[in-house]
């Protein structure tokens, strides 16, 4: 063997290089990748809020033969169950044959909330020919991205008589849409000279909802009155009912293929439904001797607080109830359980290369991405998975032909972010982050690769197997 051939052989055997999943996939597997993406796009269009994502997941679970679980129910190997928490989060699980104290749970945790524009509790007013709703943005957004785009209104209103009304306006072709004004460039010199975070202030994110005056000379606030009359006729609402409402303005765009080759998907809410959907479908479709759980939770974008966020004790209680029902000691179960905290990561964007460290960035279409740690600066807020657990997951993927990669969120001091991983790890459960790389994360329209979506699904199946 020549020195040149020897060097090439050594490089091939010893060097590490990320591979493009599309290049590795057979024609049949490419068809699988594209077919799986169609189901995901339908899920996205039906699940613009955490309430809707939970409802759609319940219907999918029922269709797959899963039945509702309540604390105290008896369980046995082979049971397929789902548990709903306040209509905003869901856990879907299968009871396996293996001894729970020796094998633990195979757990996947994703979130189904997404950045959005929430409507305030006393929101409706009119000014200079328009009616508006005042808002308070939810999650980390670039506020200027949410102006001058079509918005839909989603959510729930509890009327003063206690009746709950579901609202979704702006998604159908015949529906009206809503809008947040921006300043024309002809008058925007001062605006554009400021910092990007100040181009649009939070209190300027007021949603236009009307412009037609009520036909009555004696009425005041005539445009506001027209809106109130519509809400009353359509939903039985009066203005006071906004006090007990959860309404959100979200992008009215449907999920669409991106590019001539349709390799990418553009949509609202990839973060983190691009992980939640594979987690759900993996549990629904898997065959495993392990006891497997997918938890699709709320409030991650604002710190995982509250009764439906991952820090709520209900999720720990659920695992404990399952352990008790199977005659297992929960402390022993936690110690041997394993978790994939499945949240998205930032895909390397050559248009903004300065904030990435390319060797340790996620590359689009190179598969689902493992983040050993998240956090900011000196790994603040990270659980930082052990080498042993990373090695174990790596072995699972190798044995099941999963194309995957690793990454950090960006350069060490460029910023940072967190996931629910730390909350599961705090329960003494081995946990590592695994999710899909996203372009333009937290924008009203984000982009992902269909290859990475399907890789995430295959990774979950391998983990549960």
C-alpha cells in the first residue's frame, strides 16, 4: 500500500465527519422521509397552540388504540395509555414487559408551546379609524418580525356563565386575518437608526381587528362596538369575557415545502413541535419491551413554570403512579431511567456565520442533533450529560443505523439557551438533549430539513427499542 493510500485509509477509519442524510439514504428511504413530512405538516397546521397540539395528540392516541389513564388506575404489560394535564400537555405511554426497577422508563420530553403574541386581559380599544387588541408577547422573539404579516387568532374564552368557547379565526381561506402595523420606510428614518430590539416596542404590538363603524349616531367607540357585536353574535362574548380568556395571535401561514427540491419545510412552530410530533408517533408506532413515555409539555418558552410546565410536580407524580401500579419502588426506577430531552437546536447559517463555531454547529440535513449541554456562557443552566450516557445513546444509534450529529447552540459567548433537560436530570434520570436543527428559530416562520425530522423519529424508535 502506498503512503498516500495508507493516509487515506487512516483518514477514513480514524477521522470524524458529519454526513448528509439525503446522500446516505436509498431511494426508498428518501420516499419514507418525504412521506413522513406530510403527516408532520398536517400536524403543524392543526396545532398552532399548545391546546390544539394536545387535542390533536389525544385524537392520534385514540386512533392508535390508546385509552385515557387516571391516577390510581391499574396497569399491566401491554397497556397503551395517555394522560392529559389541563388540556395543555399530554403524556403518552406504553407499559413494557421488563422489570421497571431494573430497566426504568425510556422517556422523551418535548414541548408544544411556541413563541407568539398573547392578547391582554383588557385589550379592546379603537383609535383613529381602527380597532385594536392590546398584547403581551410570549417567549423570546424579535418583535419587528411580527409586524406586517397575516395573523390568526386562536384560543379559549370562558364566558361569565362558565361555558368555554374555542376560537380559531384566520386559518381558512374564507376567514379574515389580523395584523400588526409597521411604519412605512418613508417616515422610518429615526426608527431604523435605533437598535433592532427597539425598532418595535412591546406596547406597539397591537393587533388590528376592525375598521367598520357601528351605524348609530348616538354610539361612541363605534368601531369597537362593531367588533363587540360580532364577538357576541359569533361566540356569546361580552367585553368582560376577555378577563377569563387565553387568546393568541399566531402566523396565519400554513406549513409549506421550501426549495425547488422540496427538501425543507417552512412553518410556524417548528420549535418544538418538530420534536414533539416524532416523539408522539414513535410511541404510537413502536414495539418495545421497555416502558416508554413521551411527555409533550407546555410553558418551556417562558421557563417551564406553572401547572402545565415541566417543573410542575404532576409529571413526577405520573411516573410515580405508573411505578406504584406496577409494584415498583419509584426511587429505584428513577435511578435506572433514561431520558431524551428533545428540543431543537440552531442550524448553522452561512449568512450569519460570525455567531457560530462551525466545527461544533448543527448542519442542516446531517441528522438529529445531540447537545451534551445547553445553557449560556459557562454552561449556566445546563445538566451536562455524562460521557457514559452519551456513549450508551451513541451505541443505540449505531446499532440502528441512525444518522445523527452533535452541536452547541453557537459560539461560547455569543448567547445561549436552555431546555427541560435540567428538570428531568434533577430527578436522578440520565438525560441528554436531542433535537432537530432549525433555521431562523423563534421567527414567525422557521425552516427545517425533512431529513432531520425523519432522523429524529428514527432516533426515538431506536431509543425505545
